[in-house]
């Protein structure tokens, strides 16, 4: 996802959050964290890369 798309998505989500807060019956519900998903994906990619580097060092 490029940064203009990310900015558009975050702006849309911000507006939705503001609308929810303005309602009288609003209560907080925890939402899926894109930050945690990104961090998890990066950790998994790094782990795979590390394994591949170690295997390459042993064979080469």
C-alpha cells in the first residue's frame, strides 16, 4: 500500500471514529491494530530471512 492510500484510509477511519464519539450511546471497543499486524508480519519475514541466511552460510 502506498502512502496516499494509507493516508486516505486513516482519514476515513478517523472520521468514522469521530462520528462514533459524537453519538450519545458510544462505548469504546478495541479494534484490530494494523500496527500489530505489520509488526508481526515483519518479525515473521525477519525470522525466515535469518533461517535462510543461516542455511546458506552452512552450505556455502
